[in-house]
C-alpha cells in the first residue's frame, strides 16, 4: 500500500515536471504568433500551426518507426476545444500586450480546477484551492482589469482559457486511449480540417479578416518554428496529463507569466511596471507552494 502511494506521488511529480516545462516554453510560440498577426489572419496562423504539427508527427512516426494508433471519436471533441482556444488566443495576441493577454488567459487554471471536480470527479484538496486563489490574485494584480483600456479584445483570451480548460479535461479522459504522439497527430489533422473549412467559407464570403493571405517567403522560418514549438508543448502537456490529475497541474500554468513577461520586454518593448512584478512574484509563489506540497507527499 505504501509502495503504491509512493509510485502515485512519483508519477504526479513527473506530470508536474512535464507541465512546468510546457508552460515555460509556450510564450515563445505566443510571441511568434503575435509577430505574425500583423501580417496574417489569426485563423491562418492557427491553421498553419496545426498543419505543421500533423506533418512533424507523421514524419517522426516514419523516422522513429512508431505506429500511429487507433482513432477515437473523442479526438474530434478535443480538436474542437484546442483549435477554438488557439484561434481566440492568437486573436487576443493581435491586440493585447503579450503578458496582459496571458494574464487574462490565467482564468483557465481556476476553470480547470472546478471542471476537474465537476466532470472528472477528482477530489479537490485544500492546497490546490489555496494555490489557485493565490495565483489568481497575482494575475489580477498584473492585469488590473480595465475595460476602457482593452475593450472587446479582453474577451478573447478569456474565451480561449475556457476552451483550453475543456481541452485539458477531455485530454485527461482520452490520454489513456493512445500514446501522446498519436493523439497530437490526430489533433493536428482534425484541427487543420476544421480550420480549412472556416477559411474556405470566409474566402467565399469575402471575409478578409478570417481568410488566407499570401505568405512572404521570409516568414516561413518563423511559421515552421511556431509549429515545432507548439508541437513540443502539446506533447509535454499530453505527458503531464497522463501522469497527473488536472487539479494537481492547474496552478503550475501560472508560471507561464515568467517567460511571457521577459519576451514581451525583449521583443515588443513592453516593460513590466512595479505592480506587474509584484503580481508575478505572487503567481510564482503559488506554483512554488504547490511544488513544495507535492514533494512532501512524495516522501511520505
């Protein structure tokens, strides 16, 4: 019994390591998407992102000689959630500073924690609630909600967050039905098909803001880099949810603010003010609190 508990805690730590790695890398792809959004539509950028993901994984399947395993109907639902989340996230990045967009997105761990209880029937521990609340307080300090400053654009990362929470919940349910590489391949293919339909319809209706613009040859390296980074991130997230419960991973997503703030400053000259720094410290503290708690559990 003691051995079983220890193994469970060790697997949880593995999930946390995968999740932390993913959220620290993710803002690099967000920065690229924000840069590209000045030249291309958000639907187009998202379409390219999922297309490249599917291509990368099918190439890996041949080169590494692993088999793409069976399809499951729930993969369609997962793809709808993640493609919707990515489109709204990129849409928000077009108008908002990188750190502010991600800070608004940080309603997602709270939504995820609540959904993990309602849908997955996971037991919510006191330390999870404390970590999520502390992280949310830090996020509110960072964003200082101001409708007059951001207007309707503020809704986009919030909608993205809700879809992403639904994606992670469903991902947890389907993660045992296939390996992570096969799952992300199917997500790439299905999302590409769904977004292709939207692009074609928008082109037929002459809706330029959701159509397809000619790609500059000099931008292809950025587009390829976007696809590679997001593929790596999604593989890490899939691994994280294979090993750990959704409620255990929720607060670690707040750590994304670290690299987001640094990249926003270096690339887009968005310099964080004192309140942003204070909020980031609170956010980081919430993640460190949960890491400490999980380590103590692994030793008992």
